[in-house]
């Protein structure tokens, strides 16, 4: 079973920045598209950003221009740089494959944007 471990969340004021990291134990990490997902209280989990094996990126409209997804295939790490954070970005953030694998959810990392 593939293990994913997310980190980097925290409490930040509106307009602030955070960088999330995800380490993936998958040996063939470089072959797969990956995604960052988030789930806010009372809402369904949503795809925030995804990156293909070749580095092509795609973002949900609400984070375009503010978030940047990247990956390091040698270290098997995926990153999410989040700038100009808004209270509506508050959620638990998860990394997973794209399309997602139900058996590959990690614990997630909490991001709280509040003054």
C-alpha cells in the first residue's frame, strides 16, 4: 500500500502564505499524475490542483494565480505553494494520485486562514 504524508499546514492570517509538502512512498512516483485535494468543514472534498508526470499543471478556478503545484520526482515529493490565502481556503489538505486512489489517503494537513 502506498503511503503519503502531508505536512506544512498551520494557522495564517489572510493574505499570508504557506507551503505544503507531500512525501509519497510509491516507487514509480514519476509515472503518475498527482493532485492536492482539500476538504472544508461541512463540504465535500475537492481537487485543488493537479500535476502530470511531465509537469503540466491545472488548478481549480478559486486558487488560480495564488497557488502553485510542483513536484520533485527524484525525492518523490509534491509541493503546494499557497499565497494570498483567504479564509475560504481553510480546510484539511490532502495529496493523492490523480485520478485519486481511495487506499492512498494520508492524514492530511490542516490549513486555517484567520485573523
